[in-house]
C-alpha cells in the first residue's frame, strides 16, 4: 500500500472512494479503473495469502465474496480489494500485467487473426506486401523523370508513407482501446447484475461457483491489460472508419478504396496480356525476344495476319475467361501459394539486379539518364505512391505480431530496406538500358539475347508477371466485390440472389477489363491509380483517422491517457502537413494532365 501511496497522482482514499462509488471510466487524477470483478471463496476453500494489514480487517470465510478493481496509472497497474461494507482490504502493484508477452502466453498465443508470428517475420511480410507490381514500373518512371529528381522524390515519398503508416498504427491502437473498454463495461454490467441478486455475505451455490471459476480467465486477462491500447484485435480500416468517421466520411472511404481496387485490377488485367504479347510476338529478324533498338506499334504484325493489339486482346480475353469466374465465388490465397509467389518474385528481382550490374561492370551500360525532366514527374509521383502502398493492409499485418514493443523501429527499418531496394533496382536499370528502351514492365527488358543468353531465364523473367499477378487478381477482385456489398448494405437487410451472385461480381469484373481492353499503358495506369486513389489511401485517410481518433480518445479517456503506440509525429502540425501535401499533389497531377492534353 505504501508503494501505491508514494506514487504521484494515486491516493488510497481517492481510489477507495472511486472504486466503491463508481468502478467506472471516471478520471481520478492520472489514474483510471480498468475493470472490476468479484473475488469469491468457494465452500471448503481457504485463502492462500493476503496482506498482513488486511488480516485484522477481513477474515474471509468460505462462501463469501469481495470486490476487486485494477487501476491504471501511467504504465503501472494496481490491484485494490474491497471487503464487506466497502472497507479497503489491500492495494498492491501487479507487475505481471506490464509485460504484453505474458498476456499472450496466457491466452495460448492466439488472436482473432490466427497464429502469431515474430516481429521479424512481420517485417518480411510487410516487405513482400509493399514490393510488388509497382516496383516493375519504377525503372521507366526513373528514366523519364531524371535520376536526381527521382531519388529526391523517392526518399521524400518513402518518408511520407512512413509517417502515415505510424498514423494508421496509432488509430489501430485507439480502436482496440475503444473495443476493449466496451468489453470492460459489458463485464461490469454483468457483475452489477450478479451483485444485485447476491450480497457479499451470501453463500454461493456450487454451480454458481463453477460458473464464476470458468468465466473470468480470458476476460480478466483482456480487461487487466496494463494498457488499453495494446493491439490484440484486428480492426480493419473500414471498421476504423465506421468508429471515427461520420456517414459521409465512411462513404468517401469506401469510394476511395473501391477506386484504388479498380485501378489495381486494371493494372493486373493489362500487365498479364501485355507480357504475353511481348514474349510471343517477335519480329522476323529477332527470334529470341525484344530487339535492342526495336520500337513496336500496336498495328505491327504478330503472327501472320494477327496484329500485336489483336494478340493482346486475345490474351486479355483468355485471362478474363480463366480468372474472371473466381469473382463470383469466395477464394483465399493459401500459405503455400504465397510462399511460392514470394520466392519467384525474389528470384526474378535478384536475377535482374545481378544481370544489370554485370552489364554495367563490363562496360556495356547504355543508359545516360538526365538529372531532371519535369515532364516525367507526374507519372513518377503516381508510381512511387503506388509502390509504397501498404496502409490498407496494416491491420492484417501488424495485429498478429507477437511483440509490438519496438514496432515503430521495425517499420522504419522496413522502409529503409525498401527504399534501398527500389533505388538499387531503378539505378541499375537506368544506367544499364537507354531511357527510351526501358519497357513499362521492366522484366521484359531481359527478354533479349544480348542481355540473357539462356532461353529458360529469358522466358522466366518475361513471364514472371503472368505467374505472380494471376494469383493476386482473384483475391483483389473478391475484396472489391465485398467492399461493394458493404457499401450498400443496410443493417438487417439481405441482397436478392441475382444482386448478390451476379450484379456485384459483374460490376467488379467489367470496368477493369474494359479499361485494359482500351489501353495497355501500364505506366499511366499505375501513375493515375497511385496519384488519385493512392493519395487518398496513403495520405488523406490515415491523416483524418489519426486526427479523429485522437479527439475521441481525449473525450473518452481524458488528456492524461497516453496511447503507447502513438505516432512519433504526434503534433497536429504533421496531420496538417500530410493533408496539405496530399491536396497539393492532387492539384499538381490534375494540372499536369490538363496541360499535357492541351498540348496534344
């Protein structure tokens, strides 16, 4: 008790009054009551230990109950026990509640998202999520904008993406705190109902005792967490939007997500047929891939009378027929399929970087990129934003991490590694190949005999996007379909079979296929998707989420409550800076498009 009384802001009399009178969320100085529960002694069961000072005040007998409350002050948790008549029995610190790992061990290392994994495994998952299709379009964007301006913009955009990632993590912790507090209140109401029917001195029946023994195990562990803001429940961005935004904000959130997913599907639907067309359509003078100085038009012949654009559309039709039906069903990416695609991705990236370095080392580098070219900045911005996109998937990645003690540092390390990888891939590309010869899909530059002599490697790199993108397309399509259903869903209502099984899948699949049918300009597709929908998801939504969640946390828990996962960029200035940057980018990209179209 002395230890509790000696800490600033905690006074036994205040806590005693607070626990006895309210046992609720009311602030008392800098402390807060976390939960309360009834501690009962079963028939024929004694008490193993209790404070010496409490023995004279309360000698529990079999079948009696007391009231316990855990009170949080900063990072410490104290246990207060009240006897009959509200007398204070004991007050002691609970050090075991400070270590989140102990909580995870006690709950069997299971969360709502499944099996936990280590922070370093989470770092690898996040790396794999971010480094995807956008990385294959980045070399051409670098070559178009100039190496110096590309490097500066890449570093700055990686920093901005890191800032908003910490915003999302903070909002996740705030959402977990609200959900956890609701569970605490629910348990408190159950305890109040029990106490209204049974007094502290009543003898518990054996069945009631067994029920009391079964109930508290997991709930007490959750309610007794040393910090309300521990991230243990997966709260997706849509759910966070529903918690912190009004109805208009929620609809705008889903609109932004849907536009982004449409752009994703259009990019995938164009990338696979384009890669197949480039690999299979060869000129009469080049039997092993794309020529060094070849410049093909869509009207050039591919096989006999079939033009290249016709071959592209044939491949697009086959792609739609084979993968489109998955949109009408529920599919999941298996663990082994994810491992296989990740392995193929890293083999392909490693081969491309090594081959480019070897060519540069042998003096065969053809690239002489300029320092800066303002005309290419628009697409570079969109490609970079798209290439750092991960905010929408953070809840699924971060929640299962077993220890989040150094989460911000690990995320920062991830961004540094990704920045280094993007720089290495892009710089080796722009100095190895001429800027006008770098293709939208960088892997296709290695489908040349003078670059890769081994036919198997040429076909592997040329068809690499086909394998990896084809496995992701059904997953994204189902995600988009489900977002449409969520957007129009009304509580208690159900969709007719035709709407659920036909209309939603059709409006999911048709628009991206039509866009891919009209164009296969991957750089523009990635640039536009990243510049508009990507700006919304990566900048606007995280900034508004963290701003509103901070306001809600202050109203619900008071200004003294500290979110243990709060962003290092906690000042409101950073929220305003991100919003200003996002709107400036939207204005710049739109003006650039209008000016470019006017020149044409």
